[in-house]
C-alpha cells in the first residue's frame, strides 16, 4: 500500500545519510538582494581587513600618536618672558618719558635636568599606556571578527542543510498528496509532511535573522559599506595548555595588565617628581635701562636672579607626595583586581572551548552515526510497511537536529578559541599546524560562502 510513497523518503534518507561524508553544494543559499558583493574572504583576511579599517582602532592609533608627540616637548623649558617697566613717570606729565626710567628685560626659568628627564619619563609612560590601549582594542576587534565569522559559517552550513531538507520534503509532500488523492495514504500523513515543511520555513527565517545580525556586526568591525562573503574552514582543533600556562601567558601578553603596570610606573614617577619639587628652580633676567634725562649715565643694564623657596611650603609638597603614593597604591589594587578578572576570563574561555571540543567529538564519533543508522532503519521499516510515516519524520528531524547541533558545536569551538586567545592576549601556544576535523570538506571546488 505504501510502496509508491517510499521514493521521496528514500531519497531523503540517502541524501541525509551521505551528507556528513560528502561536500556541500557549491550553490549559495538564497538571500535577499544586496547589490554588488566582494570576493570571498577567509577568516584571517577578514581579521586583517578589520585591523586596517576598524574605526575604533583608527581612533586608538591617533591617541597613541598624540601621546608620542607629547614626549618630544616634555623636556622643554618654559617660554622666556619679555618685560617693559616704566618708573618715575611724573603724574602731571605722563607723556614726558625723558623724566621716566625705562627698563627692557628678558627673563627665563631654568629647571634642573633631573626634573626635565622625569617629566619626559612620565610622558613616555603615557605613550606606553596608549600603546597598550591600542593593542587591547586590536585584540578585541580581532576576537569579535572571528566570532562573527564563526557564526556566519555555522549559519551557512545550517542554511544549506535546511535548503536540502526543504527541497526533499516538498518532493515527499507532492508524492504524499498524489497518494492521498487516490486514497492510498491517510490525511494525517499529508498534514505531518506539511507541518514538517512549515517548521523548516520557520527555521530558515530564524537563520536569515541570525545571518543578517552577524553580517551587520562584521561589517561594523570592518568599516562602512562592506558587503562580505566568508569562505574557509572552522578552526583546527588543538590540545589546550594547562590553566597555569594560560594564566602565565595572560600575565605576559594581556595588554590591559601591561597598561596597568605602566600606570604604576607612571604613578611612581609622578611621586618622585613631587619630591623633586623640593629642589628650587632658578629664574634669571637681563635687561637694558634708559635713565631719566640729566642722569650721569642714561644707559645702564640690569641683571637679576630669582629662586623659589619650596621648603617654606613643605606641607603642600608633602601632601602632594602622599597623594602620588596613594595613587600608586590604587593602581596596584586595580592591577590585582584586573588580574583576577583576567584569570576568570581565561578559565571561563578554557571551559567553554573544552566543552565545545567534547561536544564536537561526541556528535562526530557517536551521535551522527547513530542518528544516520536510526534513520536508515526507519526508512527500511517504512518501506516494508512496518513503521508509520510519523516515525520516519521523527527520525529525519532527529538527524537534522544532530547535524545542526554539530555545526553549532564547531562554531562554539571557534568562538571559544577566539575568546581564549583574547583572554590571554596572544595565540594559544601549540595551536599552529593542526588540521580541521570537520567531516565536510571545504576546498576550492565547493567553497562555503556567506553572502
């Protein structure tokens, strides 16, 4: 009775069972028109483009350039001063300068070389902090780009899987409708096929939303007016170092920690500068004097030397030194707190990556083969009138769910690696030279694209 209906489910079974061992179709998933598109980018190319074009990185580069420019003037002395002084001008004849004593002088304040060197050192500390901020921004942008690329690749794989499912279900529905009109199958089978097809349409809508959101975030990271295609493989699996090694790498490479250590050095330099303020500065002046008419000599000169007396204002300078010491202690506390937070980020990223790796292994080695075998058995039973159509649909949905979960696990592993590398501030030690373990190959003849 059901032999004529077996054609579409059997095609569905063969396609889904073989899908894990064969290349995906090179035809792109349907998408809304977006105008001209760029050539496909690999994940590494997308990261490189973001590091060049991201507006946040450009802003950080400008801040670094500004901080570096300040170091060139930090050792400079204050500007000299020119002074004109008019003495003894008669009030009754203020215009009669012949009765006045005029003085023209130039004066300049001289700081010690030690003070100027320390001022330059503080400016250099500011430049190092700006450099750490730039590196932190670069790493953050790179991690976000890698995560967005993983989401797009996973979305594309799920989309292709659902598109194939959709086409096969439509074929099965058409056959079921023909059999229903001849009275060979009950109406319930038609309704079940229609419901399964509608659920696939709903999932495709959700995937479109996820794809558009991921693409929008990626385009923002890469700069304006970027329309992307992402091509390539999921990240290659690798054995993660111990948590102690990861924490050591974070201490060495995390730019935020390096920036806080520089801030501590800057606070200490500022504290030393406040103590150097107890040493006096000197101001020298040299001038020409025009004496009143009738004087024995109308031309004269003036020389002057001034010195400040900081020890007469010791309370102020001692207070400033205590403030600098307190600022150093605050920054040290910030470093300890930030280090603890970084260690937590490292641990959480390690846990997420290890969990994703375990899930990939379970899906690849156990669940996918089991689901394929179950679907084959359901198809054979349905073909021999020993199972209902609902059982076949359930087996098909189970296989689809496991395939989808497998892609999610691959993407989650990529995201975990990106977050772990962001947490330690460097590439994971020993991660180079490994081979992707996805059962779906993505070489040049059938390249994955996300439009």
